[in-house]
C-alpha cells in the first residue's frame, strides 16, 4: 500500500474511460463552462446594476448565480486541465480544497433555496408584514447564514480529514470528495469524528429540506383560495420550485450512488451521476429565472433591443 506521508498526490481514475474522446469532451466542456459563466455572470451584473431589481427575491437569485460560478470554477478548470494531461493527478492540499468547494457549493445552494422559499412564504402568505419582516438587515443575515454555515461545517470536516493517515491514493471520481478521501484512510485510523460531522451535516440539511416542504405546503394552501396569489405563485414560485426539484434530484442520485452504488456500474455512468449537480442547476437556474421572472426578462429584452439599435 502507498503511504500519503511520502507521496502527497492523489490519482483521479474516473477520467480513464473518456481519454479516447478527450478532444471532443474538452471542446464541449469548455463551451459548456463558458456558457455557464456567461449566463450566471450576466444575471449577476443585471441585478447589481439595475436598482429596480434590488429586492430580496432578486438579491437571492444573484446569490444563486454567484454560488454557481463558485462551484463550477472549483471543478471545470481542473477537469479541462486533466483532459489535456496524461497523468490525472492532484496534490493532497488541492484535493482537500476542491472537496471543500464542492461540498460548500452544494450545501450553500440548498441553504439559499431554503431562504428563497422563506421569502416567497412571507411575500404570499404574509404580504402585509413582508417589508417589516424581510428587511435589508434580515436579508443580509439570511444570506450570511446560507454561506457561512456550510463554510464553517466543511472547514471542520476537511480539518478532521486532513488528520487521517491515508493508505490509498486512487480516487475513482473526476474530482475530490471528502467522504471518498475518508474511505482511503488506513484500517487503524479513527474516523469516528468524521462520521459524527457527516451525520450532523446530513441532519442539518435534511432539516432545510423539511423547512422548504413546510413553506410550500402553506403556499399551496393559501394559493388554492386566491386567484391573485395563484398568479403570483406561478410567476415567482414555479422557477424556484423547478430549481429546487432539479437540485434535489441530482444531489439525491449522487448521495445514493456514493453510499450504496455498485462498483460494477460503467465508469461513464458513474461520472455522469457524480457531476449532475455541476451540469444542470448552474445552467438551468439563470435560464429558468431569466425567462420566467418578468422584471429580469424585460431587462434582458431592453438590453437586446438597445444593442440592436
């Protein structure tokens, strides 16, 4: 067995089956990543520049787009570099950092979606109290919570992982994942603290999920009795609901595979399941919100019209 105290690198073996098509995959991935950056950064700039969009719903959408840029930048540049390299290796320190980025991106996304659900709950179920409850200060606190919580949790998790003595160096993925790094630990390593933090994290973010379900139960109940509220629900909640369902679906698939998946599954399918949360939500969110939210759609159309003059 290798000893990570001597060789401070990991080998990412998930890419092996794709090397025969590296030129095509590199080109498609580069274009896809550029489109993700363009769509998300464009939406960020539109929301920041237009003062009419400085409302909680749009500020939170801006946070979703910033998080998408953060998460995808933690994966795509390294993946593109690996496609150009003969040895798909990553240093021990950068592997831990990438694992931190991937986890904080995914959990930060769920936290922001939970805050967006709370915002829509207040706007539709308690409209008279909305502006007194969703103040700029409250919004800042909620946004800080949605980012700082995963950052703190996974800082602790990565710190615990960094203390483990590792006996294997091959990661059967396209990127580093903290749970898989823990599985590379030597048999006599104490991983109890890692397991406790992992289950605590699962509990925290499952609670986020239950909170979102609770808010939508109230939203649907209120909207069922009011035509105006149904219109508001279709305009502002449906994009959020589509984003939420997309994100939860890909994350659940990935978690189920990581915990219970079969090693006999084709590597290409394993890779697809692993990167779903980096493929669909970062691309779909700006498209869904850009087309569905009236203010953003009108702003985009006005910019297109001005460039056409």
